[in-house]
C-alpha cells in the first residue's frame, strides 16, 4: 500500500505522499474488489472472481482457450455452443465452481464473444 500511495503522489508530480493519496489508493482497491467479486446484479460474492480463484484457475483458463484454438484450427470453425464448451471442459477435467461463470469470465476477458443465447465465438482464432 505504501508503494501504491507513493506512486499516486508521483502521478501528481509530487515527491511527498499525503493522506489523500492513501485514501485514493484505498478507493481504487475497493472498486477493483467490487468489480472482481460482484455479479451482474451487483451482489457481492467472495466465491467468485474473474478466473475462479488463484493461479490454478488462470492456468485452466489458458489451457481451455488453447484447446479451443486447437479445435478451431482443425475444424475451421470458431463458433461453439454452450454445450460444446461444457463438453470440452469436462473432457479436459476443468474444475470450476460454476462453469457458466467460467465462460462468462472468458467472455468478459474477450477470449470468447457471446453471439447468441447459447453460442460463443472464439476471439483468439486467426
């Protein structure tokens, strides 16, 4: 927090950090946590985060997207239904609390683009 407060002061080209700088950093943290742990309705849920929780989930997301890329390259099709995504995740052994939240997270991060009620387009496929 100290380093962030000092960095906040440097943004205003000051060498000395103030209490206001520290308060700004706390506000930024509050907004970041709110964004990471709130659902579409604004309800706070600490079981939720952008990639599930921790590095293992980030690794799962990378593996999942890599597999989607591989499938898209072999089939020349970058569109996937929700059921296909679930089947791929199950086959890969992806372990997340809620698979829909996992897919929403990938949509939010622009790996997938929601194309309809039950279909997604892979954005990393070239």
